[in-house]
């Protein structure tokens, strides 16, 4: 059922997929090229340009598999760490790190480049 809603988005025009801040009228703003620049340019003898493959199914499957691998690794790694370290230790370490970042924010300005 989820595919019924997501698959049509893959073929939606760019105006639908564009965010509110994107300007889609850039083609109308460029001035036309002068006639002398429209002369054909010599083609290098390197052969044809390789075809560009745009496969929405490959992107969807690759993204899904990658997400599953990362999530699975995080769950398994978290379980392994939870067997070695107590909840109290994790809480104390998290509190110390939080206080360290809060303390560093007092002395490091946002424009310092860190």
C-alpha cells in the first residue's frame, strides 16, 4: 500500500518535487546567446559520451538496503554495548559529555571555525 503512494512521486514533474525555495523559472531569465556563439564546435575524437542511467527502482532498492544495513548494524552494536556497559554508566558518561559541550559553548565563539 505504501508503494501506491510513493511510486507516483518518482514520475512527478520537477515543479511538484521542488521545494518552496527553489526557483524553477531560471530558463526564462537567461538571455539568448548571440548568433556568433551558435557556431558548431569541433568534436574531440574521444568517442561518444557514456549513457547516463537514471533508474528510480535501483535508487529505491539501494536506499532501502543501505538503510536496513545501517539500522541493523546500529541495533546489533547497541545490544553488544548494552551487554558490556550498565545503564548507569551510559547515563553518567552522557551527562559528562553534555556538561563538557555546554562549558565549551561559554568560551568558544560560533565564528571561531570549530
